C-alpha cells in the first residue's frame, strides 16, 4: 500500500497526458474526500480522533460505517466480535472525552441520537447513568475508562486491527509493478553483497595460499637445518671415534713402554723414597736411577693435590709448599720424571680438600617450641619472621648482634606460608592449613584482618607479594592435596580479584613473581613449571621439568633463567626464552660438600633463595645442611648447617651476604658469609 501515492501521481500524469481534464478534476475532488486516506492506517486513525475532539459523532459513525461496509462485513464471522468490541470502545471513548472536557451536552446528544440502538445492547445499560454522575472517574464501573492506559490500549488495538485488515485486501494489478521494481532492487542489492563476499573469499584464498607457501618454505628450511644438524652430529661422531683411536693408541704405547718399568726395582725404590722422605722440600731424579731415557718426560706432584696448572708452565713457578707437600724439580743434569700409576692418583685424590670460598660465622637462637615451617627476612632486612607447626609466628628485630622478640602471632593452625608486603614492609601475611590468611601490621603489632579462603581449598601452600605492592598471590590446595587453586588478591580490599586456571589433579607448591610483577612462575606437584600472565590470568608457557614434584622455583636475577628444585633430586636452570631448554643442571654431590642423600621430605623441602646480587643461591635439600651454589657453576661451593634435624626453610638477606635457616629442631641460625681475602 506504500505505492498508492506514487500510483496516484502516475494516474494524474496519464490523465493530463491524454487530455482527460474532467476526469482529472473528478479524481482530485474524490481524492480530497477519500475516507481511506490512501490506505494509510495512521491517517485513518488520526481522522477518527479528529472527529472525536471535534465532538462530531455523526462523521465518526459515518467513517466507521464506511469501513464496515467496505472491509469488516466481508471478513470471516470469527472477526465480528472484535469489530463490535472496537466499535463499542470507540463510542465509549467519545463519551469519556466529552465528560473529561465538561461537554455534558454532547453526552446527552449522543444518548438522544443512539438511544434506540443502545437500549438493545445490554452492555450499554449502565452507561445511561453516566451523565447524572457527579464524579464518574471515581465510580468503580467507569473508573477504568478514564485511565490513560485504557486509551492507549484502544489506540494500539485499533491501529493493529486496521493494519492487518488493509494488508489482507487484494491489490489491483496496477500496484503490482512496484512490487516487481522492489524485487529487482532487492536482487541487485543481493548481487552486490555476493560480489563483496566473493572478493573477500578470493582474498582469503590468496592468504591461505600464501600461508601454505610460507609453511612449505619453513618445512624446507627445517629440513635443511635437520640435515645440517645430522651432518654436525656425524662430524662429532667422527671426532669421538678419532679421540677413541688416539686414546687406544696412547694406551697401547703406555702398555708397551711404561708398564714394563712399573715393576722394576728402580721405579719401586724411587716411589718409596718420594713418600718416605717427608721433610725433603725438593727431589731431583736423574738417569742414574736406571730409568730408561725413552720414557716421555711428564711432571708428577706427590702429596696433597695442588690447584690445576697449565702444562706449559714451568714447575719452578710453583709456590713454596708446606713441609708435608712435595714436588719434583729440575736439576742441572738431564731430567727423568716419573709417570704415576692410576692407583697413586686415586690415593692422592682421596685426601683432596678444596678451600672453602667463604668464611662463615653462625649465630643460633631458640625460636619456637615446635618444628619451624617458614622463615623470611623483611624487605629491608631489619626483621625476621618465622613460623612453626603449632600455629605460632614470631617476628624478630635484628639490632646489631642482639635479637629482640616482638609479640607472637597465634594462628591456631599450622602455618604453611609467610610473605612480607613489598611496598612498605609494614604487613606480614601468614597462610595456614585451616583456610585463613592473617594480615599482621608490624608497626603497631595488630591484626589488620583475617582473610577466609575458599573452603574447598583450605591449605595456603605459598604466598607471593607482587613488587608493585597492590596484589598478592596465593597457592591453595584441598586437605588431601590432590587439587590446587591460584588466586590473586587486592591488598587494599583484601578480596580475591581473579582465579588462575590450574590443571586438574595437581597442586602448586611454590610461586614467585618477576621484577615488575607482570609474570608469575609456579612449581607444580605434577612436575610441570608454568608461567602465568598476570593481566590475562592464563598460563602462557609450561613444560615438564621434573619426573617428580617441583618443590621450589624462582626467576634468576637477570630474569633470563628460571631455577627449579624437584623431588627427583635435580636442580635445573632453564632458559626463559626457549621453553623447556636446560641451561645447566646442578650437582647434588661434590668432594667439598659431600651431599648424597636424595630429597624425600614433604614440600617445600627448605626452599630456594638468591643473594641480593643474584650470584649465589641456597637450595633446601631436606637434610641438616644446605648447599651454597654460584649460579653459573654446577658444583656446590660449600654447605651451611649446624642443625640437629632437617632444615625446613631458608632465606637470603636482601642486602648482605647473610643467610637464615630454620629447622625442625625448633631453632633458627643466621650465617654471615665473608670472602674479602678470597678471590672466587
């Protein structure tokens, strides 16, 4: 029906073109009195309400009668009740509008005009009293008709009904051309849309082809790299074979030239003389000792092992030895040097003692009445916090050589984790096994608040405070430690901000931030190391690091590496930039440390801590002593101990070479390292 105005213009143009002026005038005249208003529902309804506001009941009834004869009477009988109800409501609205505007004369005129018709309809019986009521708006019978909601409902119902009727009216053929025009326009739009989609698909196909070509190039490049690696591997194997052949050739030479003389009397007498003459500072061996001159000249040092020297250096450059150390020196006569047997070398290394790199001063003091679980230096190093299995946390102030105890904190459950707030070092966080985190104000010795964690994960295994000072992370687990949870907490509100995804059936034993708090590394009980992005709360990297649980993990000082400790008796340094790449692995056992007991205790097994410069680290092994490593060296430098039971926790001072260890023997020990006279 929207095309009717357009068709009307075409008809007028056609009549004018043909010269049918009288028909044109008649058409214009009838169009002005068009009761259907060009089949536009809004205009028809507007005309009805215009008659009502003008109190023209006769024109209103004529318009409704026209609609009834033109459309309503041809409808199915099922719609007749609806038509009757709309007519009834429209007349009632006329009466209501007249009363609201104080026109009782129009109300009486209405009933005088339609009294005969209305008396036959029982629905109008009560309405005859309407003109005689003082306040019909308050009468229960008529109250609803004076509401704005009823008037709006009538207008909407009338609009919907007329719209449905006019849409169902069969259209003349002259109006169908517009439908074809709209259909053609719609099809043209569809063609344009399909062309755009086709171009997009072509671009996508081109991108996929480029991606396939790129991947093919990468595969070819990877094959070339693998081929180069294989060639390098073959070269290494050839070098190894060549070294083995040289070794075999050397062994054959020794068998033919050296071994026949080892049982000789001259050789035996010479060795006895070297060992028995303990007061002699230098010994010269000459060809007169009946040692064949064909033996290659090789210098041998008997006694305690000296630092390794370059073979090209002169033996005369060796420093003077104590009386119990011996050396072979040159004389004015041609030199004959003894090549020692393997048994001699073995006996010599048995008595080897490597000088310790640090002088250690240890101070011990009784800290708790139960086994210690955690110990931590504050960020400034002026205080120490320690906790025990009986739920007691103590804070120690370090005043030169004295330790002053602050009031104890009673948590009434085993304390599993401790952490100092990093921004002001004013608050201490204590995580327990019964689902609570106690926040303690160190300045006024008062509890700031108790945080209650998820009841399904009551064990607060570890706490790490972000270097930004706004957030702290907790690692929680179930009572049976078979499921874990990571949560980020707001320091100001003490409420959880987000929960990090943790693989099912695993717990996190240890967590640590990087220098700016943007990354978090987590040690899993499933042997995995995971790196989380703090913004997205999602693991961005992860790899299987140990065959057993990872007990401790930390970023290195330059944050290019991650150090991990596992229950599989391994300490590993990993490359952060290449996932799963081992930089080096640290040894558990050396001649100077004599650590040979595997990790068998419950996590965290003492932990892992670096000094302020990031050059040295302490590693908890679950024993009565802990090894001290240089980060770049796989062998331990020395051990720190003195406890009578396994060490359960440790920490490095934030500014000095001072270490703190806590043990299940209820004691704490402070180890001060000094190396001013030793070059490492």
